[in-house]
């Protein structure tokens, strides 16, 4: 029997875990009387690590619901979201032990992201500071890392469970958001909702999260196993939560995504007209909100503030047009105006210059082309999820966790499920072939 490198990795991992378990057991025993909460935390980490080696999909599966958590963890100069931590932990078993080979679609997406990452290396050379390097790796994790974690879930046969966990977590946040909004409405406060339960969320993150879940529920792929009633109820729950957020970018993204899902994935006239029926009023509401802001003449509202930020972002870019000022340059005071540019092309220009923007355009257009060729509802859903994120990025920050990692995680799941179904179909044909010949 041939021993593969993955078998070797598994055996080495088990051996290392045994040694680590002995050391951690002694450490936990020492911590219990002094710091019981820390001891419990360490014990839980050990249990999760053991489960990950026994079943490599454990951590990627846990990442599906926890990817939505933007509560910040860490200390001593470390400031990460729980979403980032969970994605980083899930990445290692996913990349080392997930089913192979990667599908041609996933490989294409990973190579396109690699093109962007290579072209943004120039800004690391031109702007050598720590935050620049750290964010370069972070951006790669948000795209390629999330794709691989999602693939591990979908290709391992856990696509239904993982996606349901994600939708359940989103539904909980939607309900809590609607309840919180209702408490404001009864007091006559109809401002956009910035949820505070169970953790603080920006309205644009909350709205974007709802739009991704709504697209999944609207498409309702057969492998998800949701009844029409449950999917419709979940869809309208997410739409209602999106409404109270008043996130214009998320509303526009959902409208565009619905049209793509309906006309590319279903080929059903009724669903196509439904997407238009939902999309046109949504776009009209956004247009009305923007028109009112323009008419108000208030130079400090979000419309005029964004115009000012756009001008300042261009001014920053012009100081270093080819390679930009570096990722997170605003934390180092390197720009004429120090803030995170709230528009994807200006963000990429200011941080990585013309060279980086070229890489981003290649990545974005290439990914759209790859997913356009993926057949069926899953292909349409993957495409609409990507396009929705790109649309959101036209009005706000793009390289942001977990608003960027969530869509790529879902795309990875969809590609994994599709690859698994192809493998199952091939196996059935191989089994059926000899039987047909014998008959």
C-alpha cells in the first residue's frame, strides 16, 4: 500500500498532538487552582485540535457559523475579530487534509488571487512597514483561505450542515437586529440600525451579511434540503433585517444578485419577474435616499462626505501612483489624508497603485468569467455572491473582514458541493457500465 504525503502529515500530526496533549495536561493541572477560566479554555482548544485530526472537516465546519462574529478578541497589541481567528484556525486542516484534487474552477480562482497577490508585492518593497506585510497575508487569507476552507466543507460532504449553520447564525442576528430596531422605532427613532446585540456591528456589515444569506435562501439549491416554506421565511427575515439596516450598498448588491440568480440559475420566468419586482423598488428606495441627501445640502452627510473622501483618496494615490502608499498606510500617517478609502478601486489605487489595480481587475474579471461558466443553480449562486460583494465594494471598503471572507467561504462551499456531485455521478456511471454490458 502506497503511503501518501497526506498520510505522513496525519501521522506526524497525531504524534505531535500526543506530545502536546501531555504537556498541556500538565499545564492545565497547574492552572486549575490559579486561573480556572484559562484552564478551561486551554482544555477546549485541545479537544478541538483532537477532533480536527480525527475528522479534518471539524474546524472548517465550526468556521461556518463563527465567520459572522465580528467581536474582537486578543490583547497585548493583538486585535483580531473572532471571524479572523476562526478562519485562520480552520485554514490549516483545510489546506493540508481536505479532499483532493481541487476542481478546475477552484484552481482557477486561487491562481487569479495569486496574480493579485504577486502584483501587490511591489507595494511591500516600496513601503516596508509591518502593517503593510501583515495585511498582505490577511488579504490573501480573506480570499484564498476562505475559498479553501469552504471547499473543505463542501467537498467533504458537509456542505448542507455547514451552510445551514451559517444561515442559522445569520437568522439569529437578524431576529436580534429586528427586535433592537423595534425598540428604537417605538421611540420614534427611525435612523439606520447599528446592532449592539450580541456584539457591535456596523450597519453596512449587518446589511451585507443579510444580503449574502438572502441570496442563498432565494436560490435554495436542492442539496441544501430546505423546504420552500422555510426558505421563503428565512429570505423575508433577512430582507427585513437588511431593511432596518438601511445599508444602501447591500440593498443594491442584493437586487443585482437576485437578477443573476433568477435568470442564470433557474430559467424560470416567474422567478425572473419576481427578482425584477423586488429589485426595482429596492433601487428606487436607494435612489430616493441619495436624492434626499443631495437636496439637503448638508456637507457632513454620507453622500458629500464620500465625495470628499474620494478626492482625498485620489490625492493620496497621486503621491505614489505606481505602487501606492502601502496597505493600511493610514495607520502609519503616510498619506496626505489618513483614512481607509471607502471605494474598492480608490482603495486599491491608494494602497497598491496602478500595478495593484491591474492585479485586482484581472482577479475580479477573471473570477466572474470562471464562475459564469459554472452550470446550474450553484454556479449562478456563486456568481451572484461574488458580484454582490464587488457591487458593495463600489460604495464602501472592500478589503474588510469578514465582509470579504464570507462570500468567498460560501463560493468555496458551492464549488466543493458541485465537485462532490460530479464525483458521485462518475462513480454511478462506472458502476452502471459493466451491469449494462452484462445485461
